[in-house]
C-alpha cells in the first residue's frame, strides 16, 4: 500500500487482462451509479470455518476492491447496503460485533482522510443513524463533513437503513412542513418525496447488484431503483471479483435502452423545472439540507 492508498480506496494497477476488459466495457454505456446489496459474509465465514467477524472483515476488503474497480471503469457513484434495520434483530452479541467493526473502520477512514481527499471521494451515509451508538454517529458525521465537497467519486453507505423507514421519515418531514405552513398541499409530489429521501442529492442507481444467490431486494431503495437494472450473482460478497463486476456491467449493457435510461432520470429533471416555480419548495429543501448539515456539525462538536 503506497502513500496514495487507504483501507477503502486502494489505487493499484489493473492487470493486463483487466485493462483489456475495461476498455471493452468502455465501448458501451457505463452505469453512472452502481448499488451493491452485499450479501454472504456470514455464509463465507461458515464455509471457511472462521469466526463471522472475519467474514465481515473480508466483506469490507471486497468493498474496497469493488470501489477501486468501479472508479477505474468509469462509474462515479457507488452505494453499498452495509447494515439493514432488520439486522438489529440478530443476536445481541452479533449486533455488538457489527457495531465494533463499523466503529473501527470509520475511525480508520478518518485517520486516512488525506487519501480520500486526494482522490476526491465523498462519503455519505443513508439511514436512520439515530438508531446507532452515539460514538458511531459522530464518526459518520465527521467523515461526511470532511468529504462533502469532494465530487470525483461518491460513496453512499446505507447503515441502519431500509426503504420503508426512509420513506416514512421523508413523509413525516413533509407533513411537518405542511403543518407549520412551510409547504402547501399542492407542493407535494412524487418528485418532492424523492428529494427529501436520504438519497435526495444522489442520482438513481442504474445498476443494482445483489450477491450470494438471493433474488430479493430486502427493502433496499425501493423508490430509487424502480427502473434500475437488477443483477443477481451467486458469488458470496467476500469473494466478489473483477470478473463478477465485468459480467454485471456487460449484462447491463446488453439490456440498455436509452429510452428507459431517460425515463429513469426524468423525475429528477422534471422536479428541477418545477422547483424553480415554487419558492416554498426551494426553501423547504434548503432547510432539510441545513438540518442534516447542522445535525452532523452538532455531533462532531460534541466529540471535540
């Protein structure tokens, strides 16, 4: 690992065959945003006869490699489903172990912040972070605040997340704005709801990849991926390889339809047009951004 490497963003040379396959992929449409439902860490550990904690450690390493490959292929936004709200239903010891790993990894990323800054990586978090231990919330807030102006590569990490909770929180924010007269009922639209979601400043995923052979979405970004290409892979997440990513992007290219792609992003552009006509909506969305920024700042200030 050289001075430009970090535990999350490892810049290493592709092999000759990886470079060749990358050039082949770049002859076709490249997804702008890829989302990973990273499944199979525990099964990987059981098959190897190692503690489940090691399975999750290897899973983090697989994410670091996948992020590198996505960046070199030309993908500029990656979302990783790291921890579902449903995971809180696991045994107390396993939840504690997962929180310990998150705490350690996020702290390491802050120590290696210079590499993320040099490579323009913006780290954002989606989910109901209030469900997490306070010290982990502070680490996440610190990472977000320090990298928020980077724009070369976006990494969205879904922690304490599911789509129903995200949607519920968005609707409650809009409901409160109507009650306090900051919005009118005629301002409410699908486009507004999308912008109030945790992913409101993010593009919709073009390609969703789920590993481990499961063919369900586990309540992941159900609004955002309504027109995404879904790819289910039998590989366990810690064993994810460049070949797996290559095949997924190739499948995306084979099914690519410019009309569907245009529809996929239409809601965003339509909203941009309509929002200019509504000062109330503009002000409301700005207040949501400010609240999130202020909450992150408050968390960080409490830890100093």
